[in-house]
C-alpha cells in the first residue's frame, strides 16, 4: 500500500495541475519534494513543518493556491507553489 502522503499529494496535484490520476508517476515524483519537509506519511517529525496527513483536500488545494497567488505568505511554500499550474 502506498503511504498516505503520496496518495494525498497525488490527489492535490491532480486537482491543481489537471493531471489525470492515471499519471501516478508524475504525482509520486512531485510528492517527494513535499515529503522532504512534511514527512513521507504526511506526519512531519519536525515541529516547524505542519502535518498534512488528515487534512481535507480542499484545504490543501486552497492553501497551495494562496501561496501561489501571494495571498498567503511563506517564502519556502510560495517558491514551491509557483511551479504548480
């Protein structure tokens, strides 16, 4: 079974970029960047990084859109979100 973070991020990336769910490899590759801070299963062990596991997909999608637009400020996340379509 794939870990929760990879599946969650695949869904998020599918919504944000219009990527088909069948394109799992592209979603999996993008999720590796997220996992480096947020943990492989979405439960970061580093307290400065929020836990993503259990978050609603609408919340995550809205947050990424806000980072991209600049209405939510975070230098690191804004940089990552800038590359999303």
